[in-house]
C-alpha cells in the first residue's frame, strides 16, 4: 500500500494554520492534545505534526499546531520534522486521516465530533461526499443527527471545554442551548464557582429557570438578590456548603409548602429515635399520608429470626 505521507524537514517559516482543521478551538493554546508540554520540552516532538503542501509552497498544519508552537518556543530551529501529505491526497482522504489521528487517543467526545463534522462540511462541498465520509467513519449521517451535533457549536468556548472535559454532560449542554447567552453564561459561572456537578446541575437549572421566570428576571439579576448574595459571599462557608445551602434556599423559594412539609417530617422522624439499621421515608412530594419503614439485616438468617419473632408478637 502506498504511504499517504512522507517524513521530511519543513521550514518553520512555511508552516501556516488557518485553524480550519482544529478540533479543539475552545481550548487555550497551552493545552496540548497528543503530547504534554513537559514531554515536548524533554524529548522534542514524538508525535510528528501532519502537514499538507499547498500550491504556493507553504504547508498547512493539519494536526499538531499546539505541539509545533511549544516545540518552536523551546527549540527555535529553522526546520521542523513533519509528516507531509502527498500532493495527490484528496480532501476526503485527508479528513479520514485527521479523524484516525484523533481517535488514536480514544473515541471522539461529542464536541470533538461536532467540530469534525463542521470541518468536513467546509472542506467537502458535495453532500454526497459528506455522507460517504460520515458513513465510512461510522458517524451520524442523518440531517437530524448532523443538525444536533452542529448546534453544540453555539455554546460558548468555556461550555465547550467543560463538555470536552466531562464536567458538563451532553443532555445538560442541550438544556443550556435553550437559554439565552446571558443566562447560559451566568449559570455556567455559578456551577464552576460552586463546583456543582452531576444531578445537582440539573436541579439547580430547573429551579433557576422557574424562579427567575416567575419574577421576569435574568439569571444574574435573580442571583444578585440579597439573600442569595449573602450565601455566595459568605466568608465562613466552604464551596460545597455554599452550593448545598443555595440549593436548599432555592427549593424553599420554589415550593414553600413542600419545604415546610419536609422540615416537619424530618423533625417527626428525629423523635422516633430509629436504630441505625432502620429508615423511614414519606411518599413522593407528600402526595399521600403513607410512610415506609425500611429495615436492613446483616444476612437472611437475621431476617428469618426477626420474622419468626414478629409473627409471635402478632
């Protein structure tokens, strides 16, 4: 099989990047993808950049721009060893190679897929070519699926980075797309500052949407209220405590009757002095008066012994 590229020294002055093949434009320039900064400074470039010669004699950087920048700062050399694509390589072959290059690290994240699809749509003008490539690579090729992917690129860079890092999941990202940019940024800043993750993000978003909507306020205007500012600016609470107290306050403001019922139930439960292996729960949202008692046993023999005595007492 004929190789797609050859390795040769390329003049640093002839290397150019239009960022057209960058799958991570939302990351700061100091973050490398294939090789760490320390590794580059210790050992030079291990993963050689992939470049493509153009008709003007320059070389477009396909992958490795971050590594090139760090390498050139540490070793200001005239030439840099690169993998140079053969001139007859088509855009479709180049894009397939770009995809393979990044999936060497593992499956692309959802935001990486979105940027890759956008690159393909820019490079391949014919829908038939796009469909052929997406199908070949096992990516979504339906108009609906592609539209959902591209929609994620409307997120601000900080949110895209959070999605890439796993601090924000895809479902939450799509919920945030329903908000205007101001509210979206206010929510993101809040969860970052308080370190709120997982299911609590979803709960916080639902409460803020409802409460701010009721009052006709933006998220930031609602969060600027005195009671909330007192929590966020509290000098003695640590970050997790602030997040927990804020959620409790918002829940109370959202459903005061439910909060009152919850507090009354907890007070009543404390008076029961339950043993450590017992717990009592109320019905969801106190829709009914019934309560449930759960008793945990060390093993089935302990349960059988309890049931025997329980039947005797009946």
